C-alpha cells in the first residue's frame, strides 16, 4: 500500500497567482520519487499539498486511488510521515524524544515498536543511548545524532508514505552521507518522496522529477539526467 499520485494538479496560494501548473506523477507503492529543482520551483508546495494543508484548484491527488480531498486530516497524518528540515527536539532524553506520541512509552516498548517498524538498528546506532539528554546544558548529541532521533520519531509510527523535505541539507557532508545511507535503507520498503536541491543527493531514487517554476521539466533516473546535463 502507499501509491501516491498527482494528476494535473493546479495550485496557487493566491488563486490569482498559480504556483503549480498541472503537475502529474505517480509513485508506485514502495518506490522512491525525488523532486529536485531550484529554490522557489514548488517542491515544498507539493509536499504540503500531500498533507492537504491547502485545497488544490484543479486536478487530483490520490493515495492508493483514493482522492485525498475525501480523507480526513487525521487519517492522512497516520498514513504520511514527514521528516522535517528543522529538527525540533524536546529538552529531554533521547528515549522521550523518540517515544513522543506514544504516551509514557518505556524503553522496552519503544524498542519493540522499533523492531516492528524495522528501524531497530537505526535507533541502536545512537552511540550514547536512550538516557542521554538532548537539551541545552546536556547538549551531547551531534547534528547527525539529533537528526537520527527526529527521523526515528517519525519512523516509529511506521507510516506507509514518507516525505523527506531536504532532510539532510543542514548537516555537514560526512553526517549527510551517513544519514543518507540510513534513509536509503529505511526507504526501501516505503513509498518515499524526497525533496532535494541537488541531483547528487538522490542517486538511488527510482524516479527523479526536475521542477522549474511550477512545472516538471525533466524526469528519469539519475544516470539519464546526469547524461542529459
Ligand atoms: P521550493 O520548495 O521549490 O523552494 P516552494 O514550494 O517553497 O518552492 O515555493 C514555490 C513558490 O510558492 C515560491 O514562489 C514561493 O514564494 C511560493 N510560496 C511558498 N509558500 C508560500 C505561501 N505560504 N504563501 C504564498 N506563496 C508561497
Ligand atoms: P522552503 O522552500 O524551505 O519551504 P521558504 O523560504 O520558501 O522555505 O519558506 C519559508 C516559509 O515561508 C514557509 O512556511 C513558506 O510557506 C513561507 N513562504 C514562502 N514564500 C512565501 C510567500 N511568497 N508568501 C508567503 N509566505 C511564503
């Protein structure tokens, strides 16, 4: 489950000023689509529309064939997990941060859920463990570790669809590579939409669409697009 489809989607934040001019793509269940292009091209807008933050002015957006206009926000939130650009963590332990959304989750419960969501290795990759505090004074986690915690929080809900919005852009290049390796592993069994600035960060995507000014100007696999450069 988890096929995501945009059919001739037209949208403007201001209906007088259209931002997306008929965008169409299909992400088959379990596959990864990367959306690349310059700033202002409409990449984040696509991600926001999937969550139905705004109504579209034309076309159709569907998940597993169902028009999202007919789906509740609550149901969409349980279907789609988002890994945000800015990872905001609670001034508490790693365990608390990962378990947020599961009331009073113990380390054992979190670990069981992590195994169920096939992210156990990912969580265990945190060197300092669950009782490390992430906040102000006890700032012991690196940027990459904090990103792992933020990602784990999303993955623990085991959403069939994952949206990564420039999830690694704020990290140094070594950490970025490491997180990308992790994301590659976890995105293998989920429908994943990756928003990225650069083609070089989405080598493994099943399909890449290149956006410019609200239109898809190219699509293909990484090797095809690099050749066309
Ligand atoms: P990208 O993610 O590719 O950088 P965005 O989807 O954020 O592009 O933005 C696409 C266009 O929509 C830009 O012209 C941007 O200024 C405009 N835009 C984005 N968010 C809003 C908003 N909340 N209200 C009005 N215009 C917006
Ligand atoms: P991003 O491309 O990462 O979404 P932006 O700098 O485009 O970041 O947008 C930052 C915030 O400002 C977003 O919440 C976006 O919705 C809003 N925004 C962007 N462009 C506009 C705009 N032209 N008018 C109003 N809000 C905007």
